[in-house]
């Protein structure tokens, strides 16, 4: 069974805050690209620039927790939350107890692996 951990975050961008959101999102993506164990970290935005989705994938629970306790989350996420709101947060895989504790502060719902490739 795969050990990867994935997050899908639904984001609602506040009115008139898209430019600020975009700058923060780019900084978050750049920071995450430097993290060992980060497999994917991609933002997608709706045509009206009011909603975004963030797809994240980490090698394993240890890499997911390293991200959640690193500067992208501790420094940049608070900036992002000043211009956007988390509408949904889903976790796929087994993030482990440390990451689960952090994820619960964001209201994340977890989905455990059932099988497949």
C-alpha cells in the first residue's frame, strides 16, 4: 500500500484580494518546492478568481508533518488566511498522529486508504 499523503484544500478568495493571494500562493509553492519529501504542491484557480484549490502530495507521513511544522505553514499560511478562507480540507492517506493534530486545527477531514494503485 502507498505511504503517500495527499491534501486537497478548497480556498475562497476574499473580494479584491486576488493579487495578494496570488503572491502568497507563489511564495508557498516556492517554499514547498525546497522541502524534501514534497512530491506535488499546485494551486488551481477558478476563471472568476474567487476560488482556488491546492493539491499537495508528500512522500510519507514524516514529510507531511515536516511541511505542516515548517515555515510555509507557520509563516505563510497565516498571511494567506488574511486574504482567503479555507472552504474545505481533505486528507488522503495516513498522515500520522503528529500531522493529524495539526490538520485538525484546519478542520481537515481524513480518508484512509482502502486499496488500489
